C-alpha cells in the first residue's frame, strides 16, 4: 500500500516536471526526454531508499538479545576450541613428577593442617624435618615450603625453595611463576619473560603463566601483540573452566593442570606502569603466585594433581570460586578490549609508514 502511494506520487511529479520543461525553454523533445529520464532515476533512488527504511521492521528487545547471545556463543566456542588445543598438548610436569611416598604425604598433610589454622611456624618445622629425613621430595613440596617462608616474610629462603623445586623438576610451572614474578619485581624483565615462556611450554594449560606473561608484555615490555595473544589464551582457559562447571564440555582426552587449578585464583592487574599486580585480601587466601606476608595458603592447590580422563561431564566450583572466576572473565574482557584497540592503532601506524615508504621508493 505504501509502495503504491509512492509510485503514484512519483508519476505525478514526473508529469508536472514534463509540463514545465517547454515553458522554461526546453522545446527540443530529445532534451525534454533526457531531463525527464534523469529525474526518474533520481526519484527512483530516493523513494526506494525511503521505502526500504519505512518497510524495514524494527527488532524487538528479545530479538536483539538473541542475536547478542548467538554472537557470544560463537566467541565462547572459539575460545573453548583454543583451550582444548592447549589442554591436549603434552604436560611435561605431569609426566615427569616424582610420586610422593606415604611418609611425605603424611607430613605434607600435617603441614597443610597447620597452615589451615595459620600455624605457619609449625608447618615450617614439619617440612624442615621432612627435608632432613627424606631424600626424594616432590617439587611441589618445595613450592609449599616457599609459600610458607613467604608468609613468614622470609623472602630469600622462599626463593631458595622455589629454585629447589625447579632443580627437582624444571617443568614445575608454579615454581617458575613464583621465580619469574620475583625477576619482574627486580626489573629483570627479559629473564622473567624466559621463565614464564618455559613454564608455558612445560604446562601448556597453566592459567597463571598466560596471565602473568600477558601483564609482563603489556605493562613492562610494551609488546602489545604478544600481550593480546597471551590474554586470549588466558581468556580461553577461563571460559573452559566455566564450561566445565556448567557441564558444557562433554568430551576431553587430557585434563592436566587446568583441573588442578580450579581452586586457583588470580591477582588483580594494576594498570599503572612500573607497579606489580597485588592480590586482594580474598586472593591472598589462594595459593597462586606467592601469598603476601601473613596471608593464608590454600591447602587444595597443593593437593590437586594432573588428571587424565576420556569424559568430563561437570566439575562444579564452590560459590566463592565461581564468583572469582566470573570476576576474572570480566577483567580479561576489559583487558582484551584495551590491548586490542592498541594493537589496531599500532597496525594502522605501521601500515601508514609502509605506504609512505613505498611511495618514496616509487
């Protein structure tokens, strides 16, 4: 109906135009035809555009939300695919770690009990005795010892334990991340980058390695492209954890470090250049990189080990862990947007420089 009215109006306007041409001095029939044809073309374009705008239905709020959900689902699927690629790579730590004896397990459990009750000195003494009496100590026990020393503000001794953990097993990503964090704080950024990279090669699905190297690249090395890639991997692994919790991941060949890090949390990112990210009081209760002095240590983080499974139906997170995970996802979304814009700007500048260089060469 609207289209017919537009066509009638268009016809009347053309006829009026034709009648006006001859009084205005355009007596040549061919010239009249040419001007009339030109008017028809212009009117056709204008009215067709207006009719399209008029006839295009507006999307309801529900339809817009549906489109947004579909787009988000597509992003999540791509992220989960990336995460599965990382998870299915060989975990060198899982395949090389030393099994713990009954005596070691008992003493570590005793130390963890002391830690749970904030008796750090007692836990320290328990592990000291264990180190004297046992020769074969798994590397993660040294990581635990280092975290205890750090909680007691014995940083140098903590670093010695982390180094010993790597001496026992060079593929221990937890120990590597703690040492790399120290290197970064000391301004040795290249060394920190090397250690983070080795940790990622050893345990390709270790969440904290990607986050920490992304921060290093972003804030300290100004390598925005690499930072973006690391943030994307970190985002993918976080989304995979959420998918495991919601039961959306049904098949899996290998579930190594990611399963062990379900109880791990992350320290918030300080976006001020030259300052290290500092964990919040809540995050100090998680065994992540290194707890602050006096901070509690999460006993679950040292008890979890790599798992191999053919079917993963669901891994339910505790309420506090789920809340922390969702917070992490919001943060990394913001970081991806921020660094992504910077990468685009850098690419435009480089393209402009290349174009100018090509013009000069010509």
